[in-house]
């Protein structure tokens, strides 16, 4: 399962979705995990959540970057942004405080090994369906 982490320091989930300068992507399974890539963003909103008035769709670029991702861990995400992320079949998860990415990965792996909660089972189902989940079976 592909998982993204919003980060400033590349070791901690410490960024608001709109202000994150970096997303780190990992493939995570019950037994192993591997780093996939880091994606940088130049146009970001301030930590206060105020977006610039330059007409750029900062959120659209970030959501497009998340294609194929099942889970997104952030410190915070606004309502409209969360709706767009969920609409892209990505499950956003707000952490109550900064947390090391390695600790979050281990928690996900443990959940995958045991009995995943309903939200994780749903994310797994969406991730396994892949892009073909949008194909209409009717002629």
C-alpha cells in the first residue's frame, strides 16, 4: 500500500497539507516497507492556512501528486482540501502532534499484520482496486 507523509524536516509528520513543502512516499506492507520517492512543492500556503491570491491551484498539484496513494498523514488539513483528497480516493489522517515517520510506519505495519480497523480495510480495498475501479462495466 502506498502511503504519503506531509513533512518539512523529512523525518517527522510535521506539516499541514497546504503548507507541506515535501511529501514522502512509502510502500508499506505487513512485513516490509520501502521508500518510494520524495516530492517537493515550491508553491505552498502559510502554516496559518492562508492561501495566496495568485490564482495557482496549489491543492490541485498536491492532490495530483498523491495519485495511487491510499493514506495521507498530515498534522492538519482544511475541510475543502480534505474533501478533495477524499474525492481522489485517498484517506487523510490528521495526527494530534508531530510524530516520527518511522513510528507511523511501524504502527501501520502492525495494523496490517493484525486486524486492520475499518478505515484501513477500506483504504486497502481502494488501493487494491487500482485505476480500473473507475471503469464502467456496462456497455
